[in-house]
C-alpha cells in the first residue's frame, strides 16, 4: 500500500493537531509537513517538489500573509498535478464553487465527519474530485444564468477577498497592504461591493454580512 503524503496548511495549531488526529486513524495517510502562513505553505511545497513528494495539500482559506485562494492559484500554476483539498469553516455556498473554479480538487467544511475527511483525502490524492452534497448543491446553483446572480454570488474573486476583510473590520489601508493593492484600487472594489450587495456604507455592509454569511 503506497502511503498518501499530505501537507496541512492552517494557521491554527489546534486545528492542525485535530486534523492529524483524525487522519492518524487512516494507516495509508501520512502528514509529512505543515505550515501556518500562505508563503510558508508555498515554500514547504516547493521543498517537497510538489506532486513528487506530496499526494495532496489540505489548505485553509483564511491564512496570514497570503490567503488560501491566492495560495491555491499559485500552487496550481507551479504544480498543476498536485491535488488541493480546501478545508474551511466557511459554508460551501459561499466559497466551494470559487475554489473549484480556481483548481481545487474538493472543498470540505472543518466540521465534517472524520470519515468524510479521510474519504476526501483519499479521493483527491488518487486524482478524483471530492464533492459533498452541500458543494454539489452550490455547484448546481452556480449553473444558473449569470443575469440572476446577485449579492455575494455576483462578487468576483478579488471583490470577495475585499468583502471578507472589510467585514472583518479592516481599513482600506490595511486591506491594501495585505492584498498588495493601491488604496484607490481597494476603494474601487469597496464601491462595487456596496453596489452589488445593495448597501451604502461599511455599517450596512457589516449588517448584510451577518445576515448573508459573514466569514469567521
């Protein structure tokens, strides 16, 4: 039995330890590396020579330094054959479709049953696509005509990043520094977000986020 070597990318040590404990019940899965920031994940994957040393990467979305979706894009550009399974606390309807469009091999909520997590790792590591029932529903909804999209569904990838940071209380300057964008560019994204969500200011946007799926 060929072991499945994986890397866990998550900024919370207790989460990484929990995932390792779950995967320890699977004799064919071995956690060979872990990292707690976006840049550190990329360095670790390069050190392991991508798909030559790894069969899968378990990747969180909310990461310091560089968020998970940016890391996903970078990994798929450098190591296109390396499967990436996204792990997050965000609901499938909010991020699963975005991640899969960017090249992820699956999306799994961190609260998933341990057996589902093991099954998901095995599935993506062997070249398959892991799709939970909730993700399948989100994918089906994404097939609706683009004209019907509104609110969060209408946001682009970058707009969604800015939305997540705005609703986390970050200022335009802080968002610009984190995403490496000019302040006026962030302001433009903010204006588009307000328009698409039907809100007029940051206070209304925060209330909107609470009602429609605030990232946490």
